[in-house]
C-alpha cells in the first residue's frame, strides 16, 4: 500500500502524537481483551493476541500503514475464529474490535492516499465476507449480518467524513497557495511599476538635462564669439562626456523598462575603463595615479566584481572632486588571496571643503558603495586619514585566479 508524499501529513515525532494515539489504543486493547475473554468466552491467549494486535496496529499505522493493516486484519481473523458459536450478534467482530477496525480505516484515510484508503476499506469488507463464508465452525451468514451491517454503515460514515476533511484541507491549502501567488504577482507588478516610474523620471529629468548640456556644449563655439581654442576643446570634452552619459542612460532606461532585458543591454563598465575616470578627474583638477598589480591584470575578475570596483572608484573620485578639490589621489588595485583589494586614497584638499560625512547632510554615496561591496560578497572600509585626506578600501572576492 503506497503512501502519498503530498497528501499524508508528516510522520509524527512529538511525544503528544504518540500519547494521543497510544493511550486510547492501550485502553481499547484492555477492554477488548477483558470483554472478549469474560463475556464472549474467547480463549484468553487468543483474546490477548487479537486485542493487543488490533490496538498496536492503530499506533503502527502512523509510521507503517501497510504493516499495520496486515496486523489489523490478522487480529480480526483471530477474533473471528476464536469467538465461540452462540455468542450472540457479535460475530465475526466484537463490538470493541469493530470500533478498532473502523478507527484503523479512518486513520488510513487520513494518513495515506485516497486510493489506498478505499483499497483498505474494501479489503476490510471483503475480509469479513470471506471470514463468514469459510467459517470453520459452520455458523450461518445470518449470524454475521448485525455486526457486519453496523460496520458497513459506520465505516462508510467515517471514511466519507475523513475524505471530506482531507478535501477541505486540500482546498484550504490551494487557496493559501493561490493567495501567495497573487501576493507575489502583486509584488512583481509593484516592482515593475516602480521601475517604470524611475525610468520615466530619469528620462524626463536627468536625460533631458544631459541633452541640454550636450546641446549647449556643442553649440558653444557657434554661439560665443572669439572663443579661444582651449575653451573650444573644453566644451568639446564636456559634449563628449554628456554624450557618453546619455548613452549609458539609454541603456539603463532599457533595463529598467524591461525586467527581462538581455544582460548585454546593461551598462557594465569594468576595470578597463579606469583610465577614463582618471582622465575625467584630471580635467576636473584632481591629479589621479593608478597602481595596478600585475596579478590583477592576469586574474579573471568576474563581471559583477569588476563593475562594483569601477563604481566604487567612480564614486570615490566624485567625492574627491566635490569635497577635496585639487587633492592628489591614488587608486591601488591588488590581489590578496582570492580577494580583489581596491583602495582610493586622497590627500588633504588644497582649499577648505566640508567633510564627506558632515552631520546634518543627506549622503547616498558611501551607503551606495557599501551596498555594492556587500552585493558582490565583499566589504568596504572608509575613514579620514590622520595626516589629512580620506581613504576608501574595498575587499571583493573573485573566487580564484586565472
């Protein structure tokens, strides 16, 4: 008799499960043996074996339904043969034995599949019919009709109720699952709507402003008379920077608007673009030196780690430009074990500037860097230097070397 992994409950392991089934079964065994031996004249040995067998099957069914059913049917057969002729309308079952058999069929219905439960129920009816037809003591079918009819009606009610309760619990589980699916879908929809809203704001505000900057920088040489070559070159660099930013913005907008967008649509700059950051910072008046160890060049740095390192370096240089203008800055890249170690260290500002973590000011740069490091599986340390300036150090695992 197969057991269903989805329909039956978990195997009980707590003490109250065993007590809740074992104590009633023990009491049933005691009274079953006592009544069968004293009132019906069943030999004590047979009464004891059959009574204990029926009750033990009720406990065994919690973990071994097939073995429990064999034990239950064997105990019923022993009682049917051991009950002497003329014992009244309690053959082939005693009243307590009938209760034990009904309880057994009910537990099977609760603990196993519907098919297994119906099989056991039909098998119990077939067993009673066979015991009546092949009775070695020659009793008539009419002697078995009362108790057999009562068993048929009572077991039908119990099995029907157990199946109804099972179905009710299954429906509750299905409804709970449906509610979870709806909640998950609503969450996904909320995320998609938020992504769309952010994309719309970026397009309407940031992208528009960058377009204006690009147009102004591009047309400056035509609008402003007597513009010297150095100023024209600077406006050209501003236009190129705005154009590059607009390209990344378009890629970002595509990713935000389509949560299933291909990975290549995402703007994922890596360590190879540090030179662009250095050049950009230099134009802003911040001298930057990059020290990259040979081991880093030879290592297979995952794309996610390279992106995190690039963004951390980018934000660090932006902070230097904003808060420590003119400060000499050094970017160091090295490997320590299987970790990529990035440090951005700047000297003191050439003119007074507010602290990067000045109280009372809302800052998102440092928390953003910490979040990027955490998502890459690493960590970030920041702090002011004793000799002046600031230091940002990130440790990002790369999982091995090339």
